[in-house]
């Protein structure tokens, strides 16, 4: 009997943008933890090949780090978190 190799393919990708919120990560050493909320906006459904050919390049770990002061500013400007909420997470 001939053995068959299964074939897997992906056709489309659905892109979502999540709102941010105050997180609860105890490993944060400076500034408040930043997390994603349950709410999101659907940005679209794209053919996988099209998405891969137009997306920005992958970032390295250092480029994804957000300084504590910037996380605090994001939380105060873009969420309902207050300075009291942020202080309670430290």
C-alpha cells in the first residue's frame, strides 16, 4: 500500500487590532504592565501570500521592548486606567 503525505495549506489570514489595557504581569521590573484587551477591531481578511508580501519585516526582541514611561503614557492616554490603577499594579 502506498503511503500518502498529508498536505496542509493556508489561504487567508484575518487581521485584528486589539485595544490595550493595564496588565497584571508580575515580571515587569519598571513601569506598569501593558496587555491586550478582549475588544478588537477587524482590519480585514487577506490572501496569505498577499499579506506576507506586504507586511513589515519581523522585529527583533529589542525593538519590541517598550520603556516603562512609554507604557504608562499609553495607558493614561489610550485606556481608562488611572494613575491610582497603575500605582496599584506596582
